[in-house]
C-alpha cells in the first residue's frame, strides 16, 4: 500500500485547447528522462490517448486525474502511486485551465487547488504580441489558490516578437517568469482523427518525434527553473475506484481495444484480481479460466471486417458467456457485443451477438460528456441503485436495440436526465459509457 507519499509535482496547462500543451508536455517528459530524472506523469480529465504518448516518453504508465469523475481519495491514491519512486510528477491539463465538466467543476484549476501544485501556462503566441502579457495577468489573478508559477510561450516568431512578449510580461506580471519561448516547429505536430490524436501505438515516427521534442525543449526552456517550481502534495492510499468484474479478468488489448484506464486495471489488481490480456485483432480468445471478460473501447469501427472474421475471438467470448463468466463491454467493446456494426461505408459486419444491439458509423453523431450513473441491474459493477461516474465520447448511432433490460439511469454533469442506457442480458452487459469511479458521497 502507498502510505505517506509526498508527490512532488507541477501542472502544464494552457488558456485553451490547441495551444500545444501536449507536445510541450511530451518534450518536457522526454528531456527529463534523457537527463536521468525519474519522472512520471498524469493527464487531467478522461483522455485515453494522451496518456499513451506520456508513457512512451517516460517509459512509465501515465494515470488520469479527474476532479469531477473521481473521489478525492482516488485522486490522492493516484498521486501517491505516481509520486512513489519518482523525482517529479508532471501533470498535463485538459482544455483551458478553468474549463471543466461544468462551469465550476472538474477543471485543471480544481486539480491545482486540491494538490497545491503550481501551474506552468503554455501560451500559443502566434497571433499576439503585447496582448500576451494581459492574457497571462488575467489567468494569474482570476482565481485565488491557483498559482501561475511560470509561462512557456509556444510557436513564437521573430526575435522582435520575443522581445515584445518579454517586455509585456515584465510590465503586466513581473513576478511570473518566462521559462521559455519555443519557435514554430512543424516537426512537432501530431496527426489526429475523429476521437483525438492518432494513437501512440499507430504513430510509427513517435520515437523520432519524442527525441526532437525533448531536444527542442532542452534548447528553448529553462528546465532547471521549471523543475525548481515543483511542490509536494502529501498523499496516501491505494487505488480502488471500481469493484473488480471477477477474480480472473481477461482484458482485450490492441489497437481496436486500447481505451482501458490503467488506474481501473490497477484498482482491480489491488483488490486481488488477476489480469490477463488478449488481442481480438490477432484472433485470440480470452483465457479459458477467466471468470470475467472486459472489452474496453477503442477504434473497432476501423477494424470491423477483421473483428467480424476473428472466429476464435468471437467464439471465445461467446463460450465465456455460456459458461457463466461476466462479459462487460464499454463503448467500442459494447458495440462488439452487439449483433452487428455498420462501418462508414454502410457495410454491416456481424459481431458477437450477445446483446440485442445494432450500431452504425455511416451516419455519425457526436455523443460527448460526463455521466452520472445509477445501476438498475445487479452486476459485479455494483448493486442496484449503486452510483457511478463516467464519460462518453463516440460518434456511433444505434440502429436497433432490444428487447432487453437496461444497465443504467443516466444524467449529464449538470444533472440533466438522459434516460436509460446500456443493456444487460444474463451475465453480459455494457454501455457506451467509460466508467471511472464511484460517486463521491455527499
């Protein structure tokens, strides 16, 4: 058990999405590792993709830290895990610093206030000069308890541009140091697709990009000054966000099923569960002795034909359900448990057929947001009326559903009722929601 761990950390945030904080964070992580610093990382919010890039940069798992979806005990245990055997925890923020699940909950600023960690602001300076000083002053004075301890200006142009920004900063916020100015670097751009960045496992030039990003940060950012800003958060606890699905849990893991939170898997292990992995894309079946099977989300729609042709995988999941194992799917995994999935071209591919569900990507519709959930069926996820929190992010539409029992009553982060969602058929269940933690007690 982690006990009395001081997690020495800082937060990399930005005024808005698109400022370049992910690449800057990756560069910081890569540079620190190259200098022999024992660095670990966190990612604010429910993101699955950025943490995989962090893990590539540090060689150590990146965990999510979500102020809306996680209880404070879970947050503390996550920080304790990352702080143990680490010189520095670097946490990448989400969206803009003060943007969260609602207008006043779940922001990166909330995490800064809980942890006491200082914020290093990454500002995209492409379209501003002296205004950068006013922007930083606004962020530095907007909320008590949140400390803007330094600024990195990204995508800076000429020497004159740099001079104008430095002079504006000296006048507007003389106590906030400029830690660095990073010039335009086209080699640091990361490719994207509909759910965010292309996954780290699919980015074949990632090693080169990490090396380049680390070198750029080393040249243009005062890394000694940045590390000196970090402060300690006294934490303790062991990660246990969700009840384990079983004693021996087989988890699908490959490019189609990559969206499993490491802290959820760690939590199951911490409660005594054994975890094994298998690859549906390689036509592997779950372990025959597994008493639970977990199909996480990912990009099954990009591999629909391959999945529908993976007879060993599909028969293995069906066999697990037949022998009474718990079979649970989230988002993409939920769709694979259904009868069929229609790809972007309108072709329908047969899936496991364990739930009365048909889905389609031919007509895409964005479903995005945090979810408050109440279980309305008894499963290993919890008893009836148990409350959970999670996140939904997909473009699939439901073409047919039921008959069958639903899994959850759902609300959004603002408490707006969304109705019933998910399906349960015996020991097989799932929904489009990625579960994160139990509901905090009032």
